[in-house]
């Protein structure tokens, strides 16, 4: 094997090892994500027709809603939840996609 071939083999092994080790590391939420999850749990029990889609590392909540009432009620619920606690980015409502 040539010198270049050995170098490529070592580089590939190093990258693969890093990916495997990184893939095994526990994934932890940020403090903002934990706070957003707590606020979401409070509001999801008050509004039917909504579903959590994702929470960004900065704490922005993305949620699916069926109609404008569900969207408005969920945003109303999430807003006062943060009035006395640290601020989070405004939630992002997403209309549930309709079929073809």
C-alpha cells in the first residue's frame, strides 16, 4: 500500500471512530428546551387539536394545529406561561398538511 493509501485509510478510520463515539453520546436538551417542554405540557392539556412538532435548542416551540382556533388558543396559553419566567422565542404554529 502506498503512503497516500495508508493516510486515507487512517483518516477514514478516524472519521468513522469519531462518528461512532459521537453517536453513542447521550443527547441532552438545553435549559431553554427543558423550559419549553414544561410550558408545552401545561398548554397541551388545555387545547385539543394540537401536537408538538419540535422544540429548537433556543426554546422555540413548533406545533401542528388543525384550525385557527387551536392555533390562537395555544399561542394564548403559551404567552402568559412565560410572563414571570425567562422569555422564550415566540412559538411557531404549523397547519397540519392536507392530503393531495
